[in-house]
């Protein structure tokens, strides 16, 4: 498959050192430049966190754990995640070095024109085309935080959850490969290998903690990349909280949920598996994602506190509380690393799978996408009597991804024209009426243009037939229960922090060059002395490692000037 990629030349200056590097005053942060080789990489994703949030926080808390982390390494102030900015492509990029067109992962809930419907057992003659759902829907029991393992004493016993969550996936819900007539597990749906597989092949230990059993996709095509994968189900019933609520609808519950994953990582720092049952050694690659910042951005209010932002890029009370929470938890992780005398051999990478939009509360426009898509289907059928619905599958958060039953140029052009012609009334942050135009969209890529956007052929079985970039502030929802979302292509969705701190990193460096979170994957392998080109996506896209060591060479001269 032919793809076109532009090597991010802005990442490296012509001299071979990091472009746009400045050094902080050494007295403000950690004392020395790190020289030790990295033996462990702890990757932390704070979902929803923007670079502006991190800057806001450490400016006000210069002695915080987050400030110490930034001060002890390189802060890339212009980092961007994937488009679409969903958790799945965002995390997959960090683990593979690849973009959606290369990895085949566009969202956590997509469509594939080549696979067969779930439950198919006799494949001959079955028409291809099926939803590929990589969410909590795959769990054997999505109502339970252990995804159906059947542990007693939940949620307190959740650390006893298996480290092999593929066993908790209901295979009858998986799409079927027409060639083998067997279910396609998430790991085998991924088109390229992962950092975890490369590490395993080198004899190194791997672990990870995330929010659904479907994150076993990070195992890579081999299915064996992560030895200890802890995935408590975030969208399960939050025991002890209001009936019917999951762990994301009450922010205090989200904090409790995040703390389970922190405890798992603390156990791994101490050299145990996540359950603290077996002494196995501290992993070479391990880490977790936080969800509490994301829910604090999305919820209008929780626990008596207002969610979101009070003004552009100014965190409100609930979000401030959660920035404090994440700061405390990261402080616990770094303290445990020091306690176990691992500081000299551990590099910590802080980033986010995605941001969240909008960070300006006045910009919010909630648009019900249901009538838009119903209208599109009705208009198509009016012109084509007897035709099926044009929209076969849709994912609309603060972007619009559509897969169509007719993939012709005429059909994709029709869908684009129809959507851009729509206007109506949504709601603002106070649930008051607010007009919208052009279907809430600022730009639409349809048909070949959508395929070109992702650098794949137009007949690719996975690529959406239409990608709509929402206007700033537009969130597609029929209700008023959320004030922000992710998935889109605005800077609020894409501009995330990226910090490489600890062993092998210089202290107090701010790098203003444009970088991408997919560069985390080759960087991790490089830090561990492994070949980044062992990653298929790195070879395909020419993804470069972040120039951490080059920054170290450059910072020496700049520190001399400052002191």
C-alpha cells in the first residue's frame, strides 16, 4: 500500500541539535544533568491534559511533583497527538510510532468493509462489512470492574484481576476474518508491531495499565507483547456510588478508579506484578493512563464543584482539584522510584492520548448529530428509492467520522454537500439555545480526500468515507451532560504535553520544536538501547526519536550563559 509522509524536519535543527531549546535556571529544578543509562521507562498518559494546563499548574506550583518532573528533563512545548484525537489511535501511536493510516486504528469504534459480522461461523458467501467495536462492549460483563472475571469482594479486590485481559473478551462480539473464519481479537486487528513486542524479543519485561480489556491491542499482532496488562473496566458500575453511574460520571469515583492503576504501578516499581503476588522484577517498559482530568473537563459539575474551564485555558474548581490529584499520584510514583534506588536508571515520559475541546466555555455549542444523520439518510433515499441508509456507521464526538454503504464519488460528495448545508439550534454551556451552521463543521474530507488525509488508498477497508472537522466548540451530543469532548482536529484536542525526564535526560530544558506523540515509541526503544527501526510503523513513516541526547549536548553551553 502506497502512502505519502513528510518527515518532520522541524524536529531536528540543521546542526543536528534540538531546535528552539532553552535551559531553565538550574537552581529552580533538579541539580544535575543525568548521565546514567536507562533501564526502565515509565510512560504516563494524563488523558485530556493540555500543554496549557501543565504550564498553568507548574507556574502556580513551582515546587510540585509535576514541576520537579518537568525540571528534571526535556519539556517539548509544541507536541501534538493523532487526528482523530481518540484514546485508541492516540495510545496506539505512542506504542507503535504510527498514525491511523499505518496502524489501521482510527477510533475505538469503527467499521471495516472487509471483515464479516460477529458470530459468523460459516463464512462462505457471507457479505463483508461490520462494526469493529473496541470498547467496553467486548467485556464478558461490562457492568463489573473486573470485566467478568468473577472476583469476590469488588472493587477492593480489583488488583487481583488477571494480567491477561484477552481472556475477558467475549469472542462472540468480535468481527470475523473471512480467510480464517475466526474472530479477530484487538491485538490481531493492529497492523503493526508495538514497543512491547520489541522489548519482549529482547528479553525485557513489560507491563501496562489501562481502562478496557480491549487495550490488549497493545500486545501487538503476536498477542504476547505485554506480560502484565491490568485493565479494570472504567465504564462498569461504580460500586459505592449512585446507582447506574459508572466510574466516569462521578469525578470522585474516577479518582478512586485511577488510584487502583497507580497502586498497580507502585507494585511494579517494587519489582512485583500488578497484584503484588509474584516477584518478577521492575519492568523495562510500563505505565498507566489517568482518566480523572478528562472527566473533570467533561462534566458540568461533580462533587459540588464546577467542571471544565472558567475562561479560555483557565481551569475551573473541579479541574484544579484533579490536577492536584494527578500531581499527588505522580509524586507517589516518583517517590517510590527514589525509594527503590531506581532514579538513576528510570526515565519517565509524561504525555496524553488526547486533549479536550473546548477550553473556552463560551465557545461550547452542543449539536445533536442524530437529526443530521437521519436527514442525510432520508435525503439520499429520496434520490435513490429502495436504497439502504447511506450512513452505515458513524462516530461523532467533536469530529464526524462516517462510513457509507455507497463509497462512490457521487455518494461521498453528496454526504459532504448535505452536511455543510445544514443549520439548526444546539445548546450553549448553560443549556440555552445556540445556533449553528454548516452542520457544525469547519472542513469536510470526503471519499478520496479522506483517504488522502490518512495516506491510504480510497478503497481501503478501514478508512472512513468522510472525516468532518468540527467548528471550534462544537460537541456532538443530544444532551447536556458533557461540556467537552475529544476526537477532533482542533488545537484543544491535539496540543498535549510531552516531557522526557529522569535518567538519560538533561535537566530543565524547554524545546519549542514541533513534535508528535508517535515519536514516543522510537524514543522509548532508543532509551533502552533497542533499535527503533524494529518498529514497522517507524520504518513506514520515518518516525524519528525525540532528540533527548542532542538536547543534552546543547544545554551545556546554554547553562554556562545563564550562570
